[in-house]
């Protein structure tokens, strides 16, 4: 049996004359969190819409847990947060999460138990009986994520799930994702937050209609970042030094200094600049 929970091979999609995706291939293994990074209009949302059967491939194929994602059984084993989705405003937080479990076949008593536990994990406990229409944007987003994870799905497809969350809420959600990954879930995440991708990802894909680069954050830094920052801590000067010249350069410095590896964001900008 394939270790891949998500497999995309040669996927292409156009809207008229506009190419959204061109021969895109990627994989997400069980127990792995993979981030998809790219500018607006890069095709990220188009790609993930194929994973929950909102779009069908023009070329190539998509498999989730080894089968077509339009298969009803596999859709019950997935959790998704589409970018534009919203919970039901005229229902409470609890009702939204509870019914999300029920429609996925969870028995009534178990659905109640799982809904309450998920609400607690996502920091929504004090809001559980409030109508969603009365919540802040960040709280609504968190409710949507709770609806996606309540039934303990094997595969999670999250399209910018932390948009609208404050920094503390975002980091609390990171902890939830780490726990889910540790339980063996496969997670595909799209995000605009580079520090989020760097903190969470086992692997990262840079895309702009096609895959530009793939690897662990460390591999991508090594492959594409040619300069390190050397900071003279006494004089406050910052030098950009080629990787193969760092040792020779710092040997000439006197006093205290610090060598900083390039961030994932710097690598991303370098890759996109050359695309």
C-alpha cells in the first residue's frame, strides 16, 4: 500500500486562455505536514479544490488515500477548510461543529462528545453557545477549522486556515496541527505566513502555476540561499557573505559576531524572482 495519503500527478487546469496549473505533481505522506507556498494567483486554491472534488482534472490525476477524491467514502475520511467557506451564522459554535460530525456519520452521542472536545482544543469553549454571526472574524475561522477536524479525519486539506487569527490563536492552532500530525494524519496546508510554513512543515512546495521547488525547509535553504548574514555585534554592521566564504570571512573578524542562515522567506523570494 502506498504511503502517500495525497498524490497529484501531472495536474493541469486552465480557465479559458489562462493557465492556472501546469503539470503539477506533489505528494503528502501519512503523518506528514506539507505546505504549499506561492503568490496570489499561483494556483494554490485551484489545486486544493481538486482534492475535495470541487474541480476535476483536465490532465493528470489526483488520488486521496489511494482513490478518486470524489469517492463518497474517502470524502468522509477527509477534513477541508476551503478559503471562502464560512460556518452557519444562525447556528451556535457547538451546533456547527456537532452537525459537521453528524453529516460525516458520527453517532449522536459520540458527535456531541467529539464536538465539545474539539471546541475546547481550539480555544472556543467560552463561545460554544454563541451564535456564529456574533463572533469576530478570527473566531469564525476557528469554528470552521473545528468543523474540519471534529471527526478526526485521516487527511486534512487546509486552505489558509489561520487567516484572521491573532498571533496567540495562530500558535494555539499550530499546536493542534502538530498533535494531529503526531497521530498520523496527513496535512496539506496553504499559507501566506512564511514563519508558519517554517515552523510546521516537513516539506514545502513553492508553486507559481507549476512546481518551482520542493524539499524540507533546510534543503531549500541549502539549495537556493547563496548568502548568509554575518552580524558584527559590536559595531552593528551586517555583511552578506557567500556560503562557501563564511568561514574565511569570520576568521578575519575581531570581537563578537553572529552568523544567520537565510530564512525560508528569503529563499522563497529568491525562487520567485528567478521564476
